[in-house]
């Protein structure tokens, strides 16, 4: 049973790639859960106005889909990630339609804890892989690392 | 006081107009194209010095770049239409390895060379100064098209932040026709 969800916590985001504009911000509400119970991580993603990133499922296998990687934790098992439906984006000057995300969207990650998990904070290391474009320029693919904090009460 | 304010407004307006004008102009026109020697997916090495006396079309690409892939079939068509007129076409793939490029571009059946700028150094040389300063320099020319003339000078440069994307290469072909007809 979830005891409560704390104040929004911003985890940001040390990219090691060359200087590209920061087009993406991640916010994750702090989660408090009782040992042995399940919950959902709701990861809020904000894309800078004018930009989009490729969706989790792309309609062309040459494109780089947005994917999320979460490191394993002994007491926490994450389930199937739920990405939102993609929007269609028409490339200016061509007939191609891309599946993308823009604006604000949420990625949901269900998880369960073991009964033996220790109380206190558990930090899950995570990486988001994405490739961003605006209507005329594409940026190189990027991976950003961040942390997800799960408090076990 | 009013006249000072008017002057400042005028200066600001002129600055904005000039900036807007600069954005519309193609960069590096008339400059010598930066030299390159690059290996291609076909295993051969191509050098810009060997291309003197020919018109050369270069497209900077990456396999994941949606703009580049939208343009790819039209670039192949262009090559087929212009190769007998002494026009060479190259893709310069930026910062990807041969295996990936070879596999990914197989679908396009390019009959012109795809060059590998694996460290991005050539792409960096083609990044015009002051354009998109918030990008890594090797990122700037991505998805752009250039025409280099017989003397090695840049005659067309469709940098994406300055000119609308033109997958069908209409503007490039107009310029190429004009250059070929004026010789």
C-alpha cells in the first residue's frame, strides 16, 4: 500500500555529451512505499517548446526511439514501462510523418518491493536515451542519467 | 531625450533586420571548401583534391537523422540525373562507424560514395562560425547540402537553420543547373 507521495522532486541531469541545448527536463514525485508492496513511478518529462523527441515506438527502424533504462536494485523490481501514445509530426519539406513526443508527458514505471527490503531511501540509477529535433534541425542522440528515489517506510 | 530613444529603437530595429538577413543568407558562399580525405563505406579513400574540375554535391548525414533519410531517395535520383554531366555526389556520415552506416543505408542503394567522418572533424570544419553556437560544432552541418564548384569553392550551402528543409532538393538542383549552364 502506498503510504503517500511526497513533494515533487527534481533530479537533474548530468549529460556528458557535447554541448547541445538542454531540450528535456525530468521531474519525479518522491515515492513512499511499504516493504512488500507495489507502486508506480510517474516520471514527468517536459520537452522544450519547439522541440520533439522520437517516440518509444518509431515507424522507421533507422530512427532512435526514446528508451528508459533502470538499474537493478536488490529489493525493487520494475515492471513494463508505459509510454504515452505518440503524436504525428510532419517533416517540413517532405511527406514523411514521424511518431514523436513533445510538450509534457508521463512515463509510468510499475514496481514492487520485496518484504525484506530495508527501510529508508533506495536510489535507482536510470538513463533516458533520446534523439531530439525541432522543425528544421536534429540534435545528436543523447543519454542523460538521473536518479529515482524510493522511500521504504 | 526623445531623439535618443528613437535612435536606440532604430538601432535595435536595424540589428534585428540584419540578424534576420544573416539567417536567410547561405553561409560560406565563395569560400574555399575545407579539404578532406575520408574513407568510404566502399573501402576506398576519397580526397577533395581529387575532385577539382568537377561539381561536387555533399550531404552531411547520420543514419538516425529523419531529415537525411527523407532526402536520401532524392539524392540518389539527383546522382543518376547529373552524373553524366560531371557532377559527383557524396554523403559524409558524421560520427558513426562503418558497420552501422553500411547496414542502415543499404535500403537506399546509393550508387555514390558514402564517406565516414567518424570523429566529426570534417563536419566541424564545415560548421560556419557563429551559427548555432549552442550546438557542438560537428552537429551544425548535419542534414545540410552543399555544392562545391570546379575550383573548390562553396557555391550553395543549405544549412538547415538558415533555409527551410527541401527534401526534394529543388533549390539545389536549380543552382546546379545554373552553374552547369553558365560554364
